[in-house]
């Protein structure tokens, strides 16, 4: 049985013999702070505030069947609550997306643009400016929640230049964070700021199971006088795709889906997609098929984790007062448009993720088609805790009215997706035929990223349209537009055939979203009744068309 180290050290806080003494003034201040977290979410006076669990996987797609292996998770969360069929991430990359979850902000507002310290991933700037304002920090400091984290935090967490493993972000009562990126064995955890190394013994070191045991230990140890928030962030199904021994022979007859955009040339797409070799080599297809199977195999341990967690909550009598969220930081592709394996692209397979929620007041077996994003998780969880998310600078919206079945609900019709491409300043040795500026290249000279793979998109869903409009920051100022009602696989770029007036409106809406902050990120979209389009705002004082501001990288 995993023994949970005390954090903070000392006796249990629910033991009245060890409660610290309080001055009347301090007690009044505490009551005022806690009062700001009461009454907003509709929690009855005198009842216990709900607990919240957020389960976050790493690189789990929705479009290509990423939820298929998780039969227990779908039964215990999805069938007992609500499944969102249109859940998106604002950036198809780990660190920017995770930063959006924690802050409730689009990347242009939290300024995490990639997985490096230079890209603000767990940098000192992130720690100083953003970490104090994350939703877990508010839950802990204002709402009095016990906050527990276990697993992968941000890709550069633990870097010596950013405080190392001694750094524990503000707002966490219990901290069990993985050093840097996902692994399954031979990793180091920060246990409340102290390093603990793990080896390669399955019974004590396999990370997904370790996270399960730590989480169960917390549920047994925690104070019963305070509500709790848990965030459990698994390595699965991220590479190196190391499955538990008992699952390594599963799915032997499973292959990556051969959908309509599998192994085809990306005609009329951005140059990075067009450079992929079509058809793919047999070795590339064998590799991506193997990766697809292994990804599913790693998820079986996540399924076990979910089952153990739900059973322990039920055994402890806390399940009926606990919201459980299950989602991923981004999607993934395996062979679509002849790109072997990765994320980072603007298409549905990379930006769409699973989102399942169960909890008090949520009816079972529901599916919501509402357009939601992971920037909504923070506002939702604060709303559940009774804290008004409008008091924050978050860009997202609370999902609580949707979860509780509110009628005549006014909701958004678009979300922003933005990504800043990465490249190397030297020629990639696997692709000498391509100039410097590319990255994530495979041996057969197919590259998944580049400096000018920098784009921004408006993803729109309304009664009229299911549309995606994207612009690239490159010499072409390349535009991609897809009508997903007629073309769900995004094969045909209709940028040159769509109504020019609509194209202009989408361009304007994209510029507005890329400069939005807080409430202005929730203004009416192009197809909303309250939308107002002023073409004069498309032009600057010199009469030329306005363009968005990207960070510039030469290619």
C-alpha cells in the first residue's frame, strides 16, 4: 500500500485538538474570504460544498477512437453524466494547452507558446505572473479547498533554471509532480518539493499505477472538514507508449483508422502538410500502426485508475458529492494527410478532445453538442466551488448551466485556436533537402513542424454553419477554410470558393479573438444574432487591410 507523505507535515487538520488559535480579526477575514465562495453555484446553505476531480490524459485523441479502450471510464463517468461531443483545445500542444486549463485563458493571454522554457513553459515568468492566478490557487486561498496534484504538470517543470523540483506552485496543498515530460519508468517526482527517483520495477514504479495509489492514499488521509480538488495527470497515451506488462499483448488486431484523410496528399493545404510524402512508406505505416496499438494499451491502466478512484470515492461516501471531469490536453494523428504521428496541426484530430463529466445535478446518459474548450474548465470548477468566475480574468465560460440542463441558454458559437510553430536554425540531418526552420522530422524526411507553421483559427459551430477558418503567418499568408458539415475529414480547402463577404467576416472575427481578453472573448460570433460587423475596422489609417500580430520567426 502506498504511504502518502504528510503535506504539510504535522497532525491531521480535522483534529480539533490541533487547530491553531485565531485572533477575532483573522477569523473575520477568513470568514469573509470563504463567504466569496458560497451561494454562487446554488449549493444549499449548510450543505457540504462539492468536491472536484480532474483527470487529464496526455495526447489522447477523440476523433480517431481514443476513448475506445476506456470501457470502464465511459461507463463510470460518461454514462453516469454528460459527454461533450464538441470539446476543443485552444492549442494542439501539451504545455500551452495545460496552461490554458490552469488559467482559463487563451495562449495569447497566458503567453505559453510552446514546450520550452523560452516559450514560457513553467518559466520563472509563468511562475510569477500566472501561477498565483490559476483556478487551483483561488480554490485554495479563497475557497478553502484542499488541493492535490499528481502527475505531469508542464513539460519544463523541474528545470534547474526555473527553480528545479523544489518549486511547488502556489495553490497546491499536496504536490506529486513529474519532472518534465511523460515517462512510465525511470522518472523523478517532486514530493512536496523533494525529489524522489523511481526505477523500472513495475510493481512499485509504473507511473500510472503510482498516481493511482497516491490518489487513493490522499482520499484516505485528507481532512474531512474541507472540500477537496484533485488533479490527476497521467502519462498515457504519450510516447514512449510503455504499457503495463499485463496489457502488452492486447489489441494485436487493431490498426490506425483508415479514414478518408489517411495516407492522402494534403492538396491545397499549407506547405508543411503538402511536403509530406504520399503514399507513406510501408515502414512508416507499420510504425504508426504499432504506435496506435501501444497508445491504446497504455490507456487500459488509466481505465483501471478511474475505476479504483470511483470505487474509493463510493466506499468513502463521497461519490455523490463529487464532480469528476475526464479530458485530454490535445488530440493526435496517425497517418492523416500522410503525417506519421504527432499533434500541433489545426485539424480536428489534433484539436478535438474527449470531455466527460459526472456529478451532483447532472443527469446520466447525456450528450451535449455545445461548443466548449478547455479554457472553460477553470471557470466551471470555480463556479462549482461557489466562486463567481466573472471575478477573474479568465477567457472561458462556466459549463455548470449546461451540466445542470439549463433551458434557453445563450452560448458561444466560436472558439479560438492558435499555435506558434517551432523550427531549428540549422538544417535537419534527416531532411537535408529542406532549408533550416523545420523540426519534428522523420527518417523519410517528413517534418511535422516549422517556424512558419504558425496559425490562428476560428472554429465555428452554429445552426447554420460548422466551419473552420484559419490563417498562417507565412509569406503566402495562407488561408484554410473547411465546411465540416459537408467535409468532416477536412479534405477540401474552400478558401477560394467561399462567399468573399463571409470570408471577410471570419477574418475580422479572427482578429478580434486574437486580441480578446476575459469578457471580450465571449462576444457574439459571426452567426450569432447579436453579431455586428463593421468593415471599416478592417482597414488602418493608410487604407490597407489590417493583419493580426504574430511573433515573427524567419524560415
